[in-house]
C-alpha cells in the first residue's frame, strides 16, 4: 500500500501546496504566470477531487468540494482507510472546530506513520516520478507518434494515453484508426474507455489539456498513476499465466513423447512377439525345393523386414534418452514406461529374437543338408535296387526247373557246374543286398518322406533274396543226389566259367562304381574321388590281360573242337556268360571311363567356382569387418574428445554417419556374395574368420552406436542451452571425466567417480556419496556413464523452475485464494492450457470454496512429483 500513500501525497500536495513560495522555488521550471492562473487552480482542484472520489466510491460516498467536505476530517480518514485497508483511530463526532482539527490531525498522523511527508518534494518523490515515467516509456515504446519524455506536453495529443490502454487492453481501442491531428478526440476516447471499462474516473478535461501550452504535470501524473495501478495487477497475472503456460507446455510435450514411446514400444514388442513363433517353427519340409523356399523367406526377413525394425529399436532408445533428458532439465520425475516396455525389456526381447533367429538359420541349413543327403541316398537306393532286380529277373523260375530229371549225364554235370557258378554269383550279390538294406535303414533313420515306398521295395528285395537262397539250396541238394552220375565236364569250359565269373563281377562292380553318384563340398573331396578314379584306371591294363586270357580259353575250346571235330552247340554248360557278354560289358566299361572323367572334371570346375566365391567373400569380409571395428573405435574417441565445441563434435559425428551410410553398398555386395555361396551350398570358408552373421551384427551395432552417440551429443547441447552451461564448463566436465576414465571405455567405476568429484571440490562423506551414486547409477550397474555424469553436474550448476514457483503463479491468478475457478483459468490462460488444467485438477475440498473450485496446490505438486501426469 506504500504506492497508494505516495499517490495520496502527490495528489494532495499538488492541490494544497501549489500556492506556497517553497513549492514555487522547487518547481522554478514551471511558468509563474501559469501558477497564478485561476484556470490552472481549477484544474488542480478538479483532478484531486476526481482522484479522491475514485477511492471513496468503494465506501459508497464522494466529495463535491475539497475545502468543505474534508474540513471536519471524517471523509479524509475514510479515504485513508479505503486506500490502506486498515482501521484508523475512532474519529471525534463533535462539530466544534477542535473536533474537526483532531480528526484532520489523526489523518495526518496516520500518513506520517507510513513514512509519507506532506511538505516539500524530496528525493523519494523524484524517484517515484522517474519510475512512473520509465514505466510509461517502456509500455508506449512500440507505438507510432508516441514519445513520452515528461508529464505535460508529451500527453497533449492523447496518443500516449490511448497507447497505454491499447498495450494492456487491445480489445478496447483500435489504435490504427487514431490520428495525431485529432488530440481532443484521442483524449476523450481515452477518458471514456478508462471510465467505462477500467473504473478510472475522468479527472482531466480534453480541451484544457489541448489549449494549455504546458498542461499541469501533477494532474497528469495523478491520472496516469491510476492506469499504472489498474494495469499492475494485470501484468502480474500475465507473468503468472506465462509461467504456468510454460510449465504446462513442457508437461504436454513430455506426455506426448511418453505416449509416442509407449506406442512405438508396443508395436515393436508386438512385432517381436509375432516373429519369434515363426522363427521357432522347426517343422521341416519334405522336399529340397520347399526347404529352399523357407531359406529364401528367411533371407527376405533379414534383408527387408528386420532392418526397419532395427532402426525403430534404435530410434526408440534415442526417444527415451531425449525424453529423460527433457524431464531432468524441467525438474520432472523420470519417465517409467508401462510394465514390460522398459528399454531393457525391449533389449531382452530383441536379444531373444536374435537367439531364435540364429538357431532358425542353423536349423534351415542343417535340414537342407539332411534333405540333400536323403535325396542322394534315395537315388542311390533306386539305382542299386534296379540293378539287383534286373539281375534277379527269372532266377526263381530257373532255380525251380527240374531239367536235371531228364538230363543226360553230361547235361547233369553241366547243370551242377552251372549251379555252382550261380551260387558264386549269388554270394557276390550278397554285398549288394546288404548295401540296399543299409541305405533303406539310413533313410528311415533320417525320416525320409517316402520311407514307406523304400521299405516296401527293400522288403520285397529281401524276401526275394531269402527265397533265392532257399531255392538255391534245394536245387543244389537235387543236383548233388545225381552228381555221381555225371562225368567230368570239359576243363576248358570250367576254366572259362571260373575265370569269367569273377571277371564279370569285377566288370559289374566297375560299371556300378563308374555310374555311382557322388556329392562333395570342397576341392579336397573331389580330388579324393579323382585319385580313386585314377587308381581304378590304373587297373584297367591288368583287367584287359585277364579278359584276353578268358577269351583265349574260349578260343582254345573252339580250336580243340575244330581239331577233334567236336560240335559245340549252345552255351557254355558251366556258365551263363558268353564270350559276347564279356566283350559287351568290357566295351561298356571302356565307354563309362571317359564319362566318369567328364563328370569329375565338371565337379572340379564347380568346386573351383565355389572356391572363387569363398575367396571373393573372404576378401570383402576381411576388409569390412576391421573397417566396422575401426569406425566403432573412432566414434568412441570422438564422443569423449574435449577438443572443440559440441557443435564441432556433432559435425564430426554427422560426417561419420554419412560415411557409414555411404558404406552400406559394400554390405549389400557382401550380402550378394553370401547369397551366391548359400545357393551353391557353400557352408564353410577357410579364407576368413568373419561370417555374414558377424558382419550383420557388427553393422547393426555400428548404426546403433553412431545414432546413440549423436543423440548423446544432442542431449548435451540441449542440456547446455536449457541450463545455461557454458562450453568451457562442459569442456571442464569432459576433461575431468576423461582423466578418471582409466579404461577408456566411456565409464568410471565408483572409486574413480569419487576421486573425480573430490578433484572438482566436493567434500564427500559416505552417506552423501551413496546418495549421489543413486542419482548417477539408479540401476546399480557399478559404473557411471558420461551422460549420467553430465546430467549430475548440470543439476549441480543450474537452476530450474520448482513446484513452489508454479503454486505462487497460480495464487496470483486466483487473487490470493487457496483454490482457483474454471472461469479464472479460462480467462487467464490460453484455451489449450486452460482445458489441460481443468481436466487434471482435483476438486478443492476446503470449507471456504465456491462450487466447482479446483485445487491448484496438489496439481502443482503433482507436476514435480511421482504421479501419472
């Protein structure tokens, strides 16, 4: 209320003491003629009367004549009570002169008790005048044709008064329509608007001001001071509203970031949840084509579907870190995502995805190898079975014949020898039958999809084989019963048969080996087959000698028969093999040898092509792998380098980021080489220790590291700018951190952190250090990161808004009440912020509240405490 007393002093003095010599001496800049002008005195009287009535009106009364109405001191005391809000001593009710003097003295004593002097114009009054003038200049500075330099001629055109009103209430006056050449109109506009809308009585006359060379300074000061008091509360409320809007804007932005984080986290976790069952599905397909399609689907997943999710995961971590930084900078509690949506939860889910993903790829490749072997075994089974079935065709009918019953002795002997040769042949085929059974068993063990057909055919072969054995035994027994009746069979036929049979078996085995299918995965394996084939070819000359010897026996038979006139009719009685059979098979063997050579050479070419793919992949991988590691180390060094500003660090990191993006084509090329290797069924590579999986993981880590490092520097810039931390302070923090980061891994252990704080001037006890550790290492990881260190030092060196400041701002808007109404919020705040408060404030439960009153104190506390806001 001191301002009101001063105002009273200025107004009262301007009237009561204008005729004194002392006042005239102090204001010698005024024109003496003006002081003695009756019109001027009338203006003073009018101004002060209007000012008094502006306050007495609140008490339901007013004055008409200063000398008469203030003479008894009663209305003067009432005026002081209205201005001060305090009770004055009880006035004397008598009408005698001494009663009136007593009341006036009580009023003057009360004014004096408040430190206001009613004589002279001292330094205090001069300061008040200068303060009011400065306020007017500041408020009217932006307005055209307004230049307030004093409290007389600067106000003659009325534009200064209109500018004051428009500055605070632009809805009341259209300043753009005012003209400097219409001072009376401008002044009357200001007087009428002030009286109607601002409750400021009309104290001045427009014509008097315009027609007076130098308007009365005290009168104008008194009138202008009414505007000051009318708008002071509005400015205070505006300041409070601005503070609240700023706080609410921070909260709204943070809530939006929280909602975005929750949404992105939910979508990423849902994608992981749906993807893992697909990768965990280990139901194998029955054909190689179907399994290769599964592998192609997996490649699409790695190339197309997963990379965007890697970026989403990285962006989610960046958003989370940025949000936490903004919450710390605005003195808000840390954001706690919904259960299961923490960054660590997402990291664990991602880790589980990659583990399942790795297992799925290994399973796919294993299944493809298995199906490859199954197809090979099935084809081999069919080949051997077909050869065996072809050999056994007609054998059961032959063994079931009873031709020996009517045969001659020579024919019986021939049949016996023929049967012995068949037994020898049968024994030779025993190994083939065992091979067929072994292949069928392996196909069963490997879950071949058409195992039933294989088993049925194998069982038929085995049953037929057992029957052949039984029939063979029976026929031998029959032939042995008549063996004594037989005569010696021609030794040459017998010799032919004995030597032709094993040679024929050798040729059968050779033909089977030459047509045998093979599968290899390396140069060494194909070289081994070539060596075996070369060894076989080395035996051909000896085999040819044996063939010529056998054919010599046959020629000897013919020679003897010709010599002794023996007529040779029919086949060799001791074997079903004829010289023609031997010749035909020998020609077949000779034709198969070059065919086998060609097959092996084609496989050599394929393996050489595979070796080139291995070398090509290995050369690229051996470059890319170290490049990724080098970039990781360089980025780590940039993040802790104290040379240069944060903006320079950011520029360097952006350059690294662009270089990394430009390097992506090398990764794509390597992916292409990897795909060619897999399509060629290449599963090992001795030319490099890097697998495609190693490169992929390293690349994803590099992308994540550069993005996370850029985000950390952005947060440091945000922290620096928001908290007013200088570059020198940040460099000092960074230098201290680097000095105690002994492992050069961007982290300090607790002992090094304690030493760092001590070096920066902290006096730490165990309890205080434990408290600080809970701030910088809330998850108890045992290390302090650079970002946590910067956040802590920022909190130590910067100030932020507090709950108490927000409460004080709301209290201003609520006119010092403990609650605030919906109408007040909508009047003082922008619509969006007002509705935000209304929707979140709880009902005020105090006994002095109006219906619908809201509790702004609990709301302000919630903004800075643990809550759902």
